[in-house]
């Protein structure tokens, strides 16, 4: 009877046009202490390889190990039958018992309306109630919002997932399934420079997320591979977030309470704006603290304290403050013309802590195509200067490997200011 009442209430809410008019959830006030995340949230940065045993096995272990009961929700996928079954098989190979839920508008024969009805299916609610873990696949994250949380009204399936989390269960998601972890998410924002310029229309570029990590932490994915530090910073400033975590591909961030643990092939970038100051107008912010958490690193958001893996700790911190420090890096670049390029922010941070320079600069701007700016560009000559600095709060570690070094970097300083770009930026030679 209780389930039926929830379903009827949800249907009545969806029938009310005013239900769609409420604003996106606002993050908690800046002065609020960090509120621990319930249960266990696993945000996978996308493109997780099938042979990434560390990530996939860990998800099952967190839910109870062999025999753990999972449900897979493929709502975002354009090919939900195959995507969902692939995810289910990967979990089964690690010993989990898995149910694939048919809640997807792109499932053969389904529509947005039928998917919303499936999100109110009491059988699916019962399966989630009996599970210890939920896995959200990748795809287009707006479908999760449109199907499971239309107009900010939680479907019975979403309510059941939140109840699973509250009782200590695991909520995992990859790519789009990671984007939904925040209370606000990107819906469709492909150009990070436009986001920095303020192009963040609700229902267009940004949308309500499902909020599994609470109101204070913002999550983004495919992060270093797609150069998304600019768009994350722009949204954080616009929506009042003080903490942002960008998870790279083939990597997972495990969030329990206030602690983040990184597992996978690369790492995650953490932006901390709790000590930052901002000027009015286009993005103009000083003293953002930026950290790169590598595989095995941990960071406590409540204490603002990180911990590197034992091997790096044993090797010792990079001694860039010591007299006579000699960098092992060559060809240090003092400036990057595209700080939002693939992995560029990590290269700049690595050179900052293991190079001779105490400051590295980068630019973010859009290059006009065929002499014409983008149609929706509000300020074609507006660009942004990113300045990375190391100071008394900055710490760095590395670990030597066959193919180079893996860095861990805590609390570098980032300042971003607007700059005017020349038009045209370049001309033919001579």
C-alpha cells in the first residue's frame, strides 16, 4: 500500500505544470561545514576499460563482495539493451547478482512517456529495495533528469535509490552516470570557453542532477581527457559551489563520508574555492586551490587534507623549496596557448611542482572559424588567463616508472582573469 501511495502521489505531481517551474537546487552556503556523503558513491570518469579490474572489482567489494545484489539502470544510453547488459555482465564476472531494469526511452519500442512509467514500476522499486548497489551507465545524462527526476520531482525508482544510499548502499555511475551525482549537472555544454563566458542556460547547458553527493560537491567526468577544468570552474562560480571534483577517464572516485579515494588508470582534479575571492563581471577569481589526486591517493574534504600512496610517501616530497633543487623535467613551457587542451592542466601542474618555475600561465579562448565568431558567443574577443603558482601550501610527490612519472599535487594556487584577445589572432606570413 505504501508503494502504491508513492506512485499515485508522483503521478499527481507530474500532472501539475507548476511542478516544472522550480529553480535548480542551490548548493549549501559557503560557510557551512562539509556534510558527509551518505553510503558510498562511486563516480567513474567514463571510458572505463573492460580490463580495469581494480575499479570494477572494487565496486562489487564495496557492495558486499561476491553475492552482492546490484541493479543496472541504463536510462541515459542510446543503446540501453546492449550497454546495460554489458555493465551487468562486468559486475557478474566479479561475483555480483545483477538485475537490468528496462527504464530507458531509447529501448526498442519505448518512449519518454513509457520510460517515466517504468520509473514508477513497483517491481523495479522492489528490486532496488532488495539490492545493495545501483549502477548507472553512460550516455546522455539529460535522460536521467528527464526520466527519473522530471521537473525536480523524484520518481519512485529514484526515491528507492536514495533510500538504498541512506542505508549504506553503493551508488555507482560512469560518464553520464557520474555527472548525475551532483545536485546541478551539465546537461549539454560542449564548449568550456562559452561556459566561462556565462553561457549556462537552465534546461540547455545545465540541469538538475540527482544529488547523490549532496549540495556542496560538484562532479564532472571525462575530465583531463576533454580539458574540462574551465567549464567546471565557471559552473562552480555561477552556482556557488566551493568544491569540485573532475574525474578522468578509466578512473573512479570513491566517496565515503567526507573522504575521496582515487582508483584507476589516472586520477582526478580537485578545485577548492573556500578561500577564493571573486571580482564582478566575467570570471575573475583568485586563490583557487587546485589539487591532482593520483591513483591510490585520498583527500578528506572536511579537513582539507590529502594523503598519497605509501610508495610516494616513502620516496619523499618533491623538494622544490630546498636550495639547489634541480628539476629533472626538460623543455619547461612558461605558458600554454590552450590550457583547456587534452591533459594540459595536468602537464602544467606537473611542471609547476617538478620544474624551475614558480608560475605557469595558460590561455583559454575560442578561435573564430573562417573569421566569424560562434553564433552564441556573447563576447568574441573575451579570453581567460590561467595562472598556476606554487606557494607555501603547495606539495608534490612523484613516483618513477618505466614510462615516466605519476604525480600527486596538493594545493597549488590558481588565479583566473578575463583578457581581451586580438582579432584576428593571427595572419598569414609574411
